[in-house]
C-alpha cells in the first residue's frame, strides 16, 4: 500500500461533510429554486438517494476487494487493459473537478480581494493543500477534524441571528406544481451527494472499518438536514428573490443586524467557504495523486504531488474563460460527470463482479 496512515470512521465523516456541503450551502439554494420554486427544500430528499447508493456501492466493493481503491478494483474486475482505461479517466476526472473547484474558490475570494489575480489566489490554495497531501491521509483527517467546528458554527450562529426576520409563509403553497419540479431540482445536488463515494479512497486506511457504513449514513443525513435548513432559511428570508441571488447565504449574512453590533457577517460565510473548500480541494488533490500513483504502479505518491498541483492550477483556467461559464459547468456538466463516475461506473463494476463470482461458483460446482 502506498499510504501507511490510519484514520477513524468519524474523521472520514468530518472530511466528507464539508466536501458535500461547501458548495451546496453557499450556492445550492438559488440553483434549486430555479426549478422547484418554494418547494426547493424537498429536492435534497430526492438527491440524497444517490448518496446512499454511492455509499452502498463503495462499501460493497471494499468488502470484495479489501485495501483497494476504485483504480485498483477496476483492474481486478474488468481486466488490466480495460481497468487501466477506467483508472485513467478517473484520475483525469479528479484533476478536472479539482481544477474547477479551485477556480470557483478563486472567483469567490475575488469578491473580497478586488484586483488580486485569480492565479495568485488559486496557487495559494493549491500550495497549502499540497503540504497536507504530502503529509498523507492522517494529516488530511486531522486538518478536517480541527476545521470542522469553523465550518459548522458560523452557519449555526447566522441562523440564530436571523430567526426574528424569518417569514415561514413563503413556503406556501406546498407542491403547487406537483413533484416533478422538485425532482428536476434534485439533479444538481444529487451530484454533490454522490461525492460520498470518495469514501472508497479512505476505507483502506480506516482503523475501525466496521463503523464506516454508520459514519457514511450519518454524514449523508447531516448533509440532508443542513441542505434542507439552508434552503428553508433563504426561502423564509428572501422568498422568490432567492433564485436571482448568486450566493444567497452571503446576502443573508449581510441582512443580519443585531443591536447595531452584529452586522455584515460576510466574514462568517467566507470562513465557511474557505474551510470547506480547503478540505474539498485537499481530498480531491489527494485522490488524484494517490490514483495516479496506483495507475502508474509507483512505490511512493509524494514525488508527484507538486506536478499534480501544477496541473490542477492549469485545469482551473483551461476551458473556463469566466465566472458565468463556471456557473454553467456547475449546473450541467459537473452533476452529470459525478453521477457517471461515482454511481454508474462503480455500480456497473460491482454488478460485473457479482456476476463473475456467481459464474465461477457455478463452474466450481459443476467441476466438483
């Protein structure tokens, strides 16, 4: 094994929660409201199904092929040639997705740091993440554990401060247009929920692997509740205006005013975004490096950390000329790719593995 570090199931949940919620909490409400209007809070319920399915697939594959990631499992199931091809596209996907996340982060930070080149912002994030990736999975897990309160607490504080301004009647009428709009609105968040499949890269290094399923389920449920709450809060504050806002949670933070003392709490939203994106970029960076090392049959993944970081910065600008293009990619291409690579392909490999094992057992019985 390329990695000698060990993490706990609880730490894996603290890694996965900000990975799923970092984008969903900030930009998710406006994206979902464009399709479901006041019923957007229902969309995460449908979307979570892909998360539970991805978790089931990851756990089943790990039970059949212990201490292997999807890069190695694909070669065991589909053969060396086809498995290598699948592994290559996984590494390419991780690289492309991570580049997009870095670009999204840079564009967001640029709202606060006017005039700072995007290349400087993105390079700084990738460089800090590179130190964590070189440290291995234990460093990533401990970083996520330390930063977890800084991701959750500011959001809870904002909810507490905004309670007096909520207008619950904005939720009415419920299901005025039926269930179909809520299902359409679930297309984008179901891609985010499917990212729980990244647990398959953490399972081989988990000291209490028997608790992995429980940790995964708790993480998905926590993300589901948080997503519903963030949708409802923005709906209760802004109503139909939510769909026109780029970052509704950011605007909600500006809306807060308590005793003329707690005002303009954008820094809290920025803390949520920075912490969540750091964990997300670091894990995608790690699985890219680990996957590439496994695909190349290297004995150590650390020598390729910086080259992969340079490629990540390159991919963060390649094919993304402006922020509007990034928004279109996030709304259409990203959910489709995540579903294909985190649910459909692993599910097909699991099915193929099951059929192959049954056929081998049948042959064994016949020959016996």
